């Protein structure tokens, strides 16, 4: 299973909610809420790139693989 770690990375940068992340990204789409709450199943490479730039991290910091039990 793949888990998004966007919320954790955002919180490390002082971004405590999806609205703050929207403002930092200058993206007010509903997808940002889904990213923040680990509720999105797919997104574009361009979105990962923007998130990494704003959160000063790598894609590996945003995505975690959890093996099935």
C-alpha cells in the first residue's frame, strides 16, 4: 500500500492545515485537501514537483510504501 506523507512534511515546515498548504502552493483546488488528508489515489508529476519545491523535500519524503500484511 502507498501512503502519502504530505501532511507530515507540511507540518515540518509549519504548514498545519490544507488551507495553509493551498496558500503556499498558490493552488486553491480541492485536490490539495485530498493530498493533505492522504485521500488521493493519483496525481500528476507536476504536482509532486510543486509540492517538493514548496516543502523543500524529495518525492521519497512524500510517498511511503507499506507492504501488505
